[in-house]
C-alpha cells in the first residue's frame, strides 16, 4: 500500500513541477512584454516584481488565447476525437474476434468510454485498462484470460502503430527535425521506443525464447500465477497465427492516428495558428507516444512541455502561450469525452453489476 501511495505521490509532484515550470517560463515572457509596454525596464525590476508581473499578466494572456478559439473548430475537434475513439473500439473488437469473442458494438462502446473516463481522471496510467480488462473478463465464462489479454494487445498495437506512424512522418519532416537539437533528441527517443515496441510485438505474437531456452516454460510455471501467465502467453500467440490480423489492426490504427492529428489541426485552425500540416503529422504522434510513458498522470505536464518545445522552434514560430493553449484545448476535448464515459458509468453501473451477478450465478 505504501509503495502504491509513494508511486502516485511522486508522479503527481512531477506533474505539478512540470506544469509550474512551464507556466512560469511562459508567464515571465508575457510579464516582460507587459512591462515594456508600460515603459518599464525589465532588468531594473527586482525578481519579486518580475514574478508579480508574470503571474498577473501571464494567466490573463493565456485565458485570452484560450477564449479566441472558434466554436465550430472546437466542435470539429470533438467530432474527430469521437471518431478516434470509435476507431479504437473497432480495433478492439477486431482483437476480440481472434479469440472468438464477439462483443456487440453497444457493449464495447460502453466499456471503452468507461475506460477512457478512468484513464483521464484516475491517478496513474492504467486505471482505465484495468476497468476495461475487468469488464471484458465478465463478458465470457470460459475465456476470461483471453479477454484480459485482448486489452493488453490492443494497447500494445495502438502504441506500436503510433510509433511507426511517427517514424514514417519523420522522413518528409527530416529538415525540420534535424535543424534543432531538442527535436533531434525526441526523434531519437521515438526511434528507440519503436525498436523496443517492435521487439515486444515479435516476442508476444511469435515468441522464440522457449525455442532457444528449453527450460523457459518450466521457469514460467514456477512463478506466482505461472499458469495464468502461460495461458496469457499462449493467448498472445493466437494473434501471430492469424496472418491477416496484424494488417487489419495496423490499418485501423493508422486511420485512428490520422484522426488524432486532424483533431489537433482543427484546434490550431480555431486558434488561427499557422502551423504547417506536415509538421503536425510528426509532432502530434511524437507528443502522444512520449506522453504515454508512465511519468505523470495521463501525461499531464509532459504533453504541454512537448507541444511548447516543438511548436515554439524558430522553424515553426508558434508563440509559447499559443502552443500551451493548443495543448490545453486538445486535452479539454479528451476530457469532454471522458465525462461522457463518466455519465455512462454512473447511469449503467447497476445494469453492469446485474450482469456480473447473473454471470456469477451461471458459473456457480
């Protein structure tokens, strides 16, 4: 229990530090500009006076940037976010079918929206996946392990496809990425993540360890819950045996990735930001992939810093406050859909629990 509390606490602290550092850096620039407009010499002000200017004019300027977004552009971004969620549900149902689990669109949508709600509002990065796995397991009597594995596989393929998408889009954006040291660094990180994720996909779907090391399976069985781990591994192998599955899942994922980029593009249009569309097709997947690392709850703070760092480069030239506004409005769109998931969870909670009781009775 203490370990879990500590893990949550340090992630919250990192999140708050990143957000505070980013906000202070941006607000100082806004305060300097406000002081110069009033005929004051910024360097002649004390540090406390500079901070007062920063935290007085900075939040005002940020709010003004947020409030200028065109409603129709923001509404379009919400629709695109919804289409990304729908494609995610479609991909998960494709994953489920490999094990003969045919979950209806309605039920899969309910579970996915509830998972999206928990991923956004619960501390940690796996709360939604745990809920999704829990409800998926309750949908079957004899393939509970396989149902749980589908949630892991769906997440793995989603991350892998986004990393591949980012790597592919680095090619036409090479001049932009190689012109700046920080962009080169994050690009290298994405390439390394893509290589590592590819290795995980290969091991999960096709294995190879037990063929090279005869005692691997025996060692696995001796671990706590070794039988469940072995069955999970065998469940993953089913995806490697289905030759068309990976191509179908990747095609769906690429459409989902494009929807995520278009959502950010719609917000940028609503904020009247002139960002090259081609640049967004590499920046957005890079931000999503790095934000997926379990550093802060829901990537908060990491995402905002990455958007500001990448969009404020001289080659793109987006003002830092505008880049922060873009990130926050994109997050707002995700949170609105999360609230929809919260409403689904509250309104259908009793029905879900009734279904679980019925399943338990049948199993007994």
